[in-house]
C-alpha cells in the first residue's frame, strides 16, 4: 500500500532518501548522527532538525531537486506524489 510518504535516514556518512522503489544516497557530514524531525516538506525542499556529534541539535536544509537533477532523475515527476517525509532510524 502506497501511503505517499517518503523516508529519510542516516547510514554512516550518507543520508538515504527513499520513496516507493527508489532509494537515493547522498553524502552528509560524518558527524551527523540522526535526523530528529521534519519541520517542513515543500516539493523537494526539506527543513529538518538533526543531531550532530559535535554541534548537538541544529536545523538543516536539504534541497533534493538539485540531488535528483545530478542523478538525471526528473525531479518534478519523482517528487509530485510525495505527501510528506518520515524519519526512519536504522
């Protein structure tokens, strides 16, 4: 069942964004411990609270459209059915 929700998580030095059968990994700081909460989802633009081992909690911004463009994925088509983003702890 497709609930329209994407997932974001941290795996080592990578963030992982997944929706349906697509999983996108992109480099993040190795100091990023985990995503804490999604504050805003705006069609490819994320505002999230994260926890860094050196900074503690802070607000971060993730622009998925530029990542998708770099991977030659049609960002508008990929992002359109996403209703929101959930944090997934692995």
